[in-house]
């Protein structure tokens, strides 16, 4: 008999139980309490900490209408809340230029804000991040793919690019947008008469054929995931031609999924195809303070368990640190209330 066989036999003969590697002590239960006769001072509800459970956060538009310090508050609060990871739906820099040095400086400034989060951060591009060919090139040089997917605990995440135009069309849109922005500085009414003000792509974006094909294959290759989360910037499901969300929605049919988008700077939950399509508010971008529905600075907090997502929205003025204050100097900012809010604040 080998030495290992002798040890195993001895263990069985003496009633010792091995759990895991040879000689390892049996795992202790997470919850241990003294024996109490009769009623217990706690409920019999199972602990809500299954191995498949995790939480992630989504931050939303920082531009346009950037308000200094607000995103830093969100980052500090996420550092306290400790999600497994953080995602964005884009508009993280001002952009709107073809000056690559300036673009890299803007990204450097933004990336420095992420150190307070203490969790992986997954990039996605919005129109402020990917308006020009130069911006696309800088984004790809820094962060790689503009659209991608990943799996976490058997949940499939799809990150789309809604600025997925041909090079020629992107250059045209950049010029129209720049004309609009320059005119708007002097006369908003005249700017609204320019082509960009009613441009379809400005409102709903575009998904190119190659991108649709990419996600069709991803979904085909991952049919057994427990949930799918789809994130992108513009509400591209409102585009009804071949460059909208149609092909990807068709590939999603029959599986549980949730869509998260931004761009509109106003929170709303729309049910489409029997699924939640969320449009987020702002995490430091321009917004209203007149009590308009959906006008709020927040982060989306999603807890995923065996039954699917539990979705909550956390207002930035609703998280206090251990001192009882909003972190990162949030009480000096306008986060729905505060000394720097416009007089129309409710």
C-alpha cells in the first residue's frame, strides 16, 4: 500500500473527514452562532450572498455641460460602495477637436479621476469621445476596441459603439457638428436652423454592418449565459433602418437581457420587447434643476444574482461617508441641493 493510500485508509477508519486537498480542514460555514433553544433573534431567510452574486455600477454623461467636481464625487462614492467593476455609457471628455495632443490631455485628466474607484473601469465611447476620426484614433490607441464583449460570472456584457460611421460620414458629421457649436455660441436660434440640429445620427447614432455581425456571432457563441447586459451611448434602438439596433435585437430574442444607454441627460425606463431599456441621467453633465422628471445626477447600481438583475439608482447627494458628509467636497456642489444650485432647484 502506498503512503497516500495508508493515510486515506487511516482517515476513513478513524472517521476523519477530508474536504479539499489532502489534510485540509473542512470549510467552516460562513454563519456561525451559538446553540439557542427556542425562538431565534433573527429570521430564517437564507443569506443573500450566493457565489453567483455580484454588483457593478454604471456612470453616465460627464459632457456636455461639464460641471467641475461632480464626477469626482461619484468616483469617491463608488470607492466607498466597492462594486466589482464600473462601466460607462460614454461622453467622458469634451472632445470636439482634431488636435490629438489636446484629446490625450483630456483623456489623461479623465483617467486620473478613476483612481478613487478601486475597481476595473470599462470604457465606452459617446459622441463627445468619438466625434472625429482623430478622436477615434486616439480612443483606439489608448483603450483598444470601440466595441467589445466580456463574461463575468456567466453574465454576458456587450459594449456597443453608436458612433460607428464610415470614415467619410464621420468627417461630414464632425463638420456639421462643429458649425452648429460655433453658431450656438453666438445665436442659439440660428444654430437650430443648421442641418446638425435635425440630423438623425446626432440623435440616435449608428451601428455598422461589421459591428452588428460581431455581436450576432458573440450571441450565437454564448447561448447559455444567465443574463445579457447591453450598454451604449445613444438610443440607437430608435433608428429603424439597417443601421439601428435591429439585427442585434433579433439575435437577443428569446434570452433575458437589459439595455443601458445615455446621451439624453434624463433618466427613463422604457419596456421594449418585454425588456428594460434604461436611459440614464448625468454624472456631472449638464442637466435641469426645475424638477423635470429624470433630471438627476446618479450612478446606476446593478446587483446580479441567480434570478437576474436588481436595479437601483443612487443619487450623488444621497451617499455620506463615515463623517456624515458627501465625499470629495460634494456638499459645496449642486447635486440637486446645495449652495451652488440655480434658484429654480426644487
